[in-house]
C-alpha cells in the first residue's frame, strides 16, 4: 500500500497540453477490498469530479463483468466519466506495460507497446484546477492503493508516437519477465 504524492502538477492539468503516461504493473490479485470498481496506479486528480484523469487497472472481481481485470484511462466531470478500456481481461501474476496519452481531445491507451484503443473525451469536461499527482494510489485517497507491484513510471509532457512507446517497451521488457 505504498504510494507517492507529488503536490503540484499544474503543468499537467488536463487540458493544458498533450501528455503521455507509461508504467509497468504486476497484477498480483484481482481483489481490492477498498473499492467496488478500481484503483488507479497513476492518477492526477483535480478536486473530486472536476476534470480528473487517471491511468490504471480495474482489478476488482466485484466490478461489473464487462469491466473486470482491464486497464483503462479516463477523465471525468461532475456528471460522468469518459473511459477507454482494454477489451481483453488481464492475467494475474503477470507484468504489463501500460501507456495512456492525451492528444488534443482524444485519449489513447496501449498495452505492451501495441496501440489498443482510442476515444474522444467528453465535451463538457471541466479542466480547471489540479490537485496532486498520485503514483501508486488514488490521488489524495489514502485508503485506495494499487494491489500488486509497480515498476518504472515515465511521465512526458508531450504525445509519444506509437513507435516511441514500442521502443520503450522493447528496451525495458527484459526487466519484467
């Protein structure tokens, strides 16, 4: 249940520019006793339901069957969330490199260097303000942690191409096998 918190990330506020987040995860277990749906292992949350964004896994067997054991990137507003999710369930006790990026108003997600899905964010997202960047936990929520192991994290203040993401995967995958 360790996690880090970077107090000021105003330059990464959703809507101020494109960015890419990449992280290695080891899915140890599907059960998360602290949340009914998910814990983000990289998250930057503005005040609750105010344009927050995150990258992580849905790892709880209590979640709806369509959402179990999948990666996702999301942004949200007061009314709803805009999510992208992998279409295939992830295997326990396996390392994965997950990348999420924002390009304009679009979200993209990648698994192990391969482009997986894309989608447009909600038009009414509130991009004002930013709270803190939480790594290994859900922003300021001290009780919501990623259950598993974390490897390296990369945070870029620009869009990385598919080739750049693939190259990071190929250069680092030997450490996680």
